[in-house]
């Protein structure tokens, strides 16, 4: 599997389907235990479904601050951390977030356009909303009508601190 797409990164960006040459014979646990299933074969190409793909928006209450972005990428690619439960930030969030055993609810994308996204979230604890699309310094976030900072998450994406509620 040398020089193939990194499964941790592909899961993080929500890669739900993989086209691969038939002779590649991807192992069923390449994207995580039991995550890869053969969907269809098209002559010399095989279509796989990846059940390990992360959602486009999700909540986490565990983070690590690594100020230099280039030092974040090895953590993402290593596979040591569950990227659905932990996010790497370049700075501390503006609210206190304590990692615990709370099961966080899903984040529901209500609408998504080129210049806006509306996400419905009800959370029992302070946490971070992670959106796995590109961070850009001009993005602004409003949480219950109050401007909230947008942080760079996992070196390339967005995170918004959310208070319980």
C-alpha cells in the first residue's frame, strides 16, 4: 500500500467511496475495522464503500494545541488518534472545554451554500464543532446570534467553540 492515499486523512475528509484498480485488493480493514466493502466491479476497476468516513460536521470535547501547523499533520496521518473524538488546534478555544465520557450528539447540517452553512446542534457540554471543509481566515461564525471565533482545526479545517446548550 506504499504511496496510496492515507486512510486516516481520507476518513477525515469524508471519502465515502474509493475507485481502485482491481488488482489493488484493498484489505477490508484499510480504513478501520470492517469499514471497507466491495460495491461493484467495472472491468479493471473496483468501487469500494468506506463506512469509516467521518461526517462533514461533528462535535468533539477533546483537543490538543499544536501552534505550528506543520507539526499537526504527522498526528493526523499517524492513525494514533480517533479523529472523530479529538481535534488538533493551533490555539486554545475561547471557552473552557473539559474532555469527558459524555457521548456527544450529531451535528446536523441544515443548509450548506458557497458562503454559509447552518448547523443545528444541541450539546450537553462545552465542545467544538468541527467542519471538515477548508479553513479561511475570513470565515465568521454566529452561535445563537453571537459572533464566535473560527479556529483552524487539524491544520486545514474549521472548528467553532460551542457552550453547552
